[in-house]
């Protein structure tokens, strides 16, 4: 798997950037340092002025790559989902049993992204922490329909679709495959967020507990 991941390049929709950040060392540094700053301070406190100071450059140089910090957040989100999708495909490729394949995909979804395989050499835990805290802000806003039409969420939607197809494979008579796939995907982030900030609202305080919860849910839902 390591050799496969070493060749990974997430194909992120070009509408999210003005210049491909992977095309230069500056662009790579912009993304890498953005992840460090957003992880430490949150998207609300993050801005291009602080980023420019962090990387020893100018705001105008950052604006040559990204229109605003919202598009940068969408880019980071797409990077995360692209890595998770690839890991899911690799981990389930040789699994023939439908339920076992679905559970393996879900377990992979709860893991830390293996970001060393990308150009950015960022910490996977930081990337996951950002998604846990900030992803909902990437699409809960007034202009989400326009961004969706432009393909800004294509990788995220494709991952959910893969998961939905696995659910169909387990039980083709189940009527809510897409809804269940969406619940699992968002839950892979939201349950961690609840555990960190609203401890009494979840029983899932570790990756193992989270997997056991969804294993129980999926088995009883699809195999009963």
C-alpha cells in the first residue's frame, strides 16, 4: 500500500484555485502552512495576512493561488477526502464479501489520512482535526448550490457514492443507501467533534468505539 500511496496525486477541481498550488514550492508551502495555522487557530481567526507572515511572503502572492480563504478551505477539504477515498479503495480492493468490504471501508474512513504520500508532507492528524472542526463550514452557506454545480464537492460526493454502492451490494432492497452513506461519512467527523467538545452527547470516544458503533448499526440495519 505504501508504494501505491507514494504515487498518489489527488486530482482537485481546478475551480478551487487560481493557480495549482502543487505546481510550485510556494504553492505547496501555502497549503502546508495554512493547515498548520487553521489547525492551531481555526478558520475564523485565519487570514492571508497571517499566512503571508508565516511563510515570509506577501498577501498578493497568496491571492495568485486562491481567491479567498473559503476556497482554500474547500481545497484542503478536497485533499482530505481524496486521500481517504484512495485509502478506502486500496483497503477494500481484494475483499469479496459485501459486508466485510463495507465494514473495512468504514474502518478506513475513521483512520488518519496518510498525507506523507502527497506533495505537501503535512501531518495527517492536523488535516483530520481541521475537517472535524471546519468541514461543515465549507458547505453550510448561501452559495453552496453554485459551488456544487461548479464541482467543488466532487471528491466528497464520489466517496459517499462509493460507500452507497457498497451498501447496495450488501442489501439491494434497502431503500436509504445514499442517506446511510452520508450519515456514515459525516459521522466519521462529527462523532469525533462531539467527543472532543460535547463529551456527553456521544458514546464514541475512540476510533475503536466509533467503528463498533457503525458496525452494530450497519449489521442490524442491513442484515436483519
